[in-house]
C-alpha cells in the first residue's frame, strides 16, 4: 500500500471522494479494476461523470497527467465514453 488516491496524478479531493464512494479505496484498487470500471462505478453514483474524468482516471492508472496520454489511448478512451453515452450504462 503506497499512498492515498489523491497522491496519484489527476486525482484531487473531489475525484478521490467519488472513488471512495464507488468502493475504490486505494491506488492499488484503482489499478486493479482499471479506469473504465472505476468510471462506470462513479457514473453509477454520479451520472454527470464526463470524458475528462475518464481520461483523468486513465492517466492515474498509468501514472501520468491526462495531457500526457498517448493519442491512440485517448482515442480508445473517447470511443468507450461515446459508446456508453449513446448506449446507456453498457
């Protein structure tokens, strides 16, 4: 166990609170379930969960600021978000 969720890139107090409310208590737990599952859990309690949050989670899992995600990864994250936005929960 190494640090709190807010010690991860892109995770501030609000996102940390949402993650904890969604049952993700640690950086290890977030890495284990991945950004998509974490985002879906957050969306279950906060329907306003947005693409920027999903990108922030992906960056956190990878240990980089979301602006440093590689373009192909950003594209796949965006596709996942668009599919969920159009098709409901999944």
